[in-house]
């Protein structure tokens, strides 16, 4: 019984490590990735944003025209 008395602090540290790791994973899952493929052109990125519904048709046309100028 005496050898398990020292484990109390260890279990508490392990518990907090698990909680913090879970919070980090949840935040990473919910936060959109900002990385983009370096081989994509600006027009490809614009098409993706339009397809995802991030920009309207009018915004897409305006930005596409700006890119082509």
C-alpha cells in the first residue's frame, strides 16, 4: 500500500496532460488551416473560395477581372 501513495501526484499530472492535449486537439480541429498549396495560382484559390461559398458570384467576377488585368 505504501508504494501507491507516491503515485497520487503522478496521476494528477497525467490527468492535466490529457486535459491540455484534448483542448489543443479540439482547437486545432475547429480552427481552419491557413496553409495553401504553393503550386496553386491566385485564380485557383479564387475558384476554390467561390466553390466553398466564401465569396459571392459578383465578388468572384470582380476579383477574377482584377487578376486578369
